[in-house]
C-alpha cells in the first residue's frame, strides 16, 4: 500500500478515509481510480444502489451487506480485513453509534457527515453475537449536531440491550 495517491501513500489515505471520515482522502481515491470504477466495483459486489458518480450515496441495506461481507472475509484477505477493521475502531468521532453501546460490545464503524446528513454504519459484536447496523439521519436543513448525537446514543443503548440479552 505504498502506492502514491494524491500527496500521500494509499495506506495513509485509506486510514484517513476510514478512521477520520476524511473527504479529501475519498476524493484522492476517486481521482486515482475514477468515480466510475469505484461505482462499478460497488455494483460488482452487490451494492446496486451505490452511486459514486452522481451523488456518492448508497442505501442502508447495501452498506449492511457490504459490512457483512467485509466482516466474514468475503471481500478481502484475512490480513486486509483485520487492518480495515482496525481503522474502524477508535475513530476521531465516537459520539455517534459507539457512544451508547455497553461494555462487552466491540464496535467497528464508519460514520459520515455531509451537509445536514449524519450517518453511522457499524459491526457490533460480542463473543456470541454479531449484528450489522446502518443508521442514517437528515436534519432537513437543521444542523443541531448535539440533538443528533443524542439520538445515536439512544439507539446504541437500545441495541446494547438487544445484543446483550
């Protein structure tokens, strides 16, 4: 992963993209690979709603399927899967889905914010159960981040009860 993408290595860009939701890193990958190739790959692995070219969006069900395939080693080698999952932990914003989860639940997640949209998708696992969730929210023009994070925290608390019971 020492290939140069933009001004950094592919490894650095990938970590920034996943762990920090860095839009500049996403754009660097798009410039390197092209939006169309990224979209074609998404479709080839079953993410039929993925639209990289027109608006960089995907349905929550497609992201749940993507994370399920990732977690079950159906997309990458074991080593690459572990690396990517490590980037999905201890991100620079743990105030969304992880904030409401109980101890004993490991979370791998990728959040995204754009305009008044705040989303978080994640893999929640214990030694006995694994769940994959996608939570999308829109502020309909209202940008109250504190209210939004409170909702994500509450959802995490509800999921914790279901997972741990």
